[in-house]
C-alpha cells in the first residue's frame, strides 16, 4: 500500500510490477544522462568562445551527432519497452480464470473454470471497518486467488466504462461494456492487494475499490470447494 508523502512507485509485489519498475528505472537513467549532457553543452556554449563562432558556419560532425544521439536514445528506450510490453501481456497456461465485471458502483467476480462461484464486492462503510483496515479500500468480499500462480483476469463492464487497477501488481485493465479484456495476474507472495476503479464512472466512482487476496494453493482449493 502507498504511504503518506510517498514519491516513489509502490513496492513491486508481482512480476508485472517488477517489469514496470525496471522500465521506469531504465528510462529515468536515460533521462538523467540526457539532462546532464544538455546542461553541459548549455554551460559550455554560454561561457566559452563557442558562443562567438559564426552561426552560419556548417559543422558536419556536430550535425551528425545531434541527429544520431536522439536515434540511439529512442532505440535504447524502445527495445526494453517492447520487451516489457510483451512480457506483461503474455498469458501462458493460467491456473484459473476470474471474470471481473464492473457495475455502478461495485465489482462482480465469477469463477467458472471448474466451479460456478459468483459474488458481488462492495466497499465497506467506515462504521463497518474492522480495526486496522484501510478506509475506502476494504470490501465485504475480496477477490481470492492462489499466490505464486498465474491467474487470467477477464474484465468487462455492465453499464459504463470502468477500469480494474491494482498499482502494487502493475495491473490496469479497461472494463468496456460488450467487450472482454484479459490480463495475466500473479503475485510473488501471499497478502491483500488494494486498488480502485481508475475510470471516472459516475457519482460514486471513488467508492468502488478492489481488494485481491492471494492465499496458498492448498487453502485456495479448500476455498473453491466450499465456495467461501
């Protein structure tokens, strides 16, 4: 979960978020290097004799350099970006599929691989919160999934546009009425992961949180068999 005055990304708790953090750090490093180089050239140009050169004089080496440099920067940015994009969207032999349907203003979760479990997930009101639970994030029924295994999340909406997002897992999927979007989801540990609808969907847009609980496979199979 995020904390007050936090400036960095949330802790990566799954492989997808790890890719996001890697790409962020890579691009940030390139940005810092570019800033230093531009600053160096600016200071040099304004404090040395370079300023007094004839501006109409052609310098082929310099022109080649400022043409090649942006191309190299774009390549260094594009290659890891494409790699991360494909890795983050690759669904391979998921353990199960969960369908998340957005409504105004709650989520419905449906498990239909081997069982037919379906339930709605509403935000808990402040006076109903258990002690220590986060306000505006805790729900009455969490989405339960096995930890350490890939789960395919199929996202859609019943009425208007919604967006199913859990920042600590690097997940954000648009929920569009009449369309199914899918994304792989895996966690690196057990725990509860919170998110919110990330598409303005009406008056109570801020009050349809997402809570996903990852539990060991043994307990998840027991949960499936009992349906609770």
